[in-house]
C-alpha cells in the first residue's frame, strides 16, 4: 500500500514537472514572438466570391508582411489556382512595397471546386471557390466512360511488389513455430497501409460528389464510400495522417485539434465547407474513437497503424544488421509512458486556449485571430511536431504525388514556419524518433498521444469493463521463465509480474509476441469478448 502511494506520488510529480516544462517552452515560443502587427512572414487573403459561373473571374486580395528581420526578403507572391482536376494556374505578382497589399484576378475555366493558394515563400493561405456550369443539366447523370478509376501504374507496381514480398515473408514465417503470429501480423499491417492510402492508386477526377471538394487524390471512407457528412473523412484512432494525399481515413488527433481551433464555428475549413458546428463534429469524432477503442483497443497500434509498422520495420532492419536492442529501465519506461497523456492533455488545452474567442467570446492568446501568428503557424499544434507528417509527405512527394518544392521550401524557412505541409520541427522530431526507435523497439508508441487516446477509452474504467480484446494469463501454467518480458517491444512487465486474469495494460499494443513466444501451453491467451481466440503453445517439442 505504502509502495503504491509512493508510486502514485512519483507519477503525479513527474506529470506535473513535465507539464510545467512543456508549458514553459510553449510560453517561451509565444512570448519570444511579437504577436501583433508584423510579427514575422505571413500572408492573409480573401476572395471576391466563393461561388461563380464558369469563365467568370475571381479577385484575390491580400496582404503580406515580412517581419522586421526579413526586410531583404522578396515581396513576390505566387497565387496558385488549382482546378477541380488538380491541374493549376500560377500567377506571380509583386506586393506593394509599403503596404504589402496584392491583388490578382483570374478567370476560372472549369466547373467544380477550385482551391486557391496565395503563397509567400514558405507559407500560404488557402481559399476556395465553387464554379458552376449553368449549361450542365444536373438531372442528367453523366455516364462514366471506361474504367471508373484511372490507375497509377507506378504505385500499383510498388503495391504489388510490396504485398508479394510481404506474402513470401508471411508464408515463410508461418512455417516457423515462433514467427507464425508475427508473420501474419506483418502481412496484415502492410495490407492495411495500402487500404489506408488507397486513394493514391486511383485518379481523383471521376470520383462522385462531394469528392470535388476534397483535397487531391482522396477516396474517403466517410464521404465517398459511406456518403456521410464527414467532409474530412472518417476519424480513426491511428496515424492515418490528414496531410498526405491518397488517404481513405482521417487522423482523429487532427480532427480533435482543428475542430476546436480554427474550425469551431463551421463554415469554411481547409478545402471543405462544414455544415455542422465544431461541437457536433467533435461529438462524432469522440463517438467513433470510443466505439473503435472499445472494440479493438491498442490492437490498432500493433496491427494497423502505419507508423507502428514503420517502427517494426526499423526493428527488422536492426535485427538484420545483428545489432542488439536496448531497453529502458523499468521505472523509466513506466514514467516515460505517462508522457503520452501529458502530450494529449496539452494538445487539447492549447487548442481550447487558441480557440477561446470562438468558444467563449474571449481571446486568451494574442495572434489567434485569422492571419495572426498562432493562426498561421500553430493551428493544429501537435501536427507541427508530429513525426508521421514528414514521413508520409516525403514518401508521397518521392513518387510524385505532392509538388516537391512545397516541401523543400519549408525546410529552408524558420523552424516554425508551416509551409504547405512540413515544418523543420516535424523533421527534427522524425529524425530523433527514427534514431531512438532503431535501438529501443516501438519507442514512439510508448509516448504517442494517439496511443494514449485509445488507452483512455479502453484501459480505464468504465471502458475497461466492456473492452472486447484482452490478454489473459493462467497462473498455474506459468513457470516464470521471463520470455514474455524479454520479447515485449514496449517493455510491458505486467504480463510477467501479474499472477493471473486480465494482464492487458495501457502500454500493451496487443502485438501478441508474448503469446507467440510463451513456451507453455495455454499460459497466455488473447480473449475476444471472453472467448479464447489465440493461446500460447508448447513450441519447444
Ligand atoms: S501530422 Fe500527425 S497528428 Fe497531424 S494529422 Fe498527421 S498524423 Fe495526425
Ligand atoms: S502508439 Fe501511436 S504511433 Fe504507435 S502504433 Fe499506436 S497510434 Fe501508431
Ligand atoms: S504484452 Fe505481449 S501483446 Fe502486449 S505489447 Fe508486450 S508482447 Fe505485445
């Protein structure tokens, strides 16, 4: 009891200290930036109309501000008008030397939804306009000529090669008694990555409405498949990152952040128009997360998450190079894991503080108004440091799905500059995560806020009582050999330490490596709604 109290006290102090450190760092970032007037390079723009007839023109007016330290920077503004078929027209203009104002007019020659990006160096604003063709009779359904999809052969070849290699590994592994589950899991992980980014393989042009209002190359499960009003796609509790094109689902963390700020009030989003309030959208997101977390829990992390797969591949690489893994001390690992909840709490806290004007009518943080410092650089604060974003975006630009200069421009800017997709902070975090995860298995998963979110709705009462998947242990079958503890990628110790019954913990990603490696018949089992699905087997004989 005394030990427990001490443990809780240590954990609480650890969480308080870490929160204080992160708040001080964030505060420092805010205080160090002059948040009014010309705080640094930024661009704000407006469009003359959001709905016009085909071949009419729109005028984009805006202001750029370079910031005091940037006086030598060019005032050159590029305005990119992206057609519904994702071809585009660029207009380059020089903003007024004194005021930073610019104006540009463009005739829009294609019916559908146009995205308009006024761009200043590394940063941009995003506008949209719907172009209507009055001669097109909406009651006439246009027949789809030929295949409904226009396949991308390069990507399909890459997919087929990867799945074939995965199948060979899986079949070879299935013959080994101690690799059966891992091989099957790898195969499922690889296959699901292709499902998550299925939109990469098809042409976007022929997709039905409302796909024309959604960014490039998407085929969203929520909108295109289920036809429901989730304009950003179906929220899922794993890193199906919002930013790369081609995704079929949406990152739940992105939705939570942006629906609080800056999209609390509905109306315009990035490339979509919302017809419900932020609160309604958040309710839908949380309902989906809760249901999925109860059903699958952190099996998402072990079996579905693309970033989890990436870390597993790093482990395979390390093993191939015959480099032994390293472990954190048990005590440190437990405290480190708590940091995921701190990050999650901070994400929500920061988003609420940023959105205070829309939510409560009082602006708590200067610079959160449209065009302000926070609006330009720190809306969706976690996305500016998240390692998944550069990983996805760089991969996609390498196969030509994202304009490469959108990424290279950013890495040369200020560390916090948003650019189109990636900040230098994203790249730094990804670099550190790769380096650490190479030696420490699934290192990021131990502090991942997405993992923490799933654990919240799966491992804590009352959700824990109704969670569908769990690991069970039979005390009488366990010989305390310690194999389960050694093979666990997230260094869970409870499977070894606990005597019997439910041994699932919030750090467990349900990878089932412990079940696979346990050499004693029936000592460990994966239970689905109370029924044993998989159990440990004596593989020594
Ligand atoms: S950057 Fe990270 S948190 Fe943001 S949408 Fe992508 S995966 Fe989600
Ligand atoms: S913990 Fe996070 S990064 Fe790891 S597998 Fe789960 S969602 Fe992905
Ligand atoms: S406890 Fe078992 S199932 Fe959970 S992460 Fe560790 S090895 Fe995987």
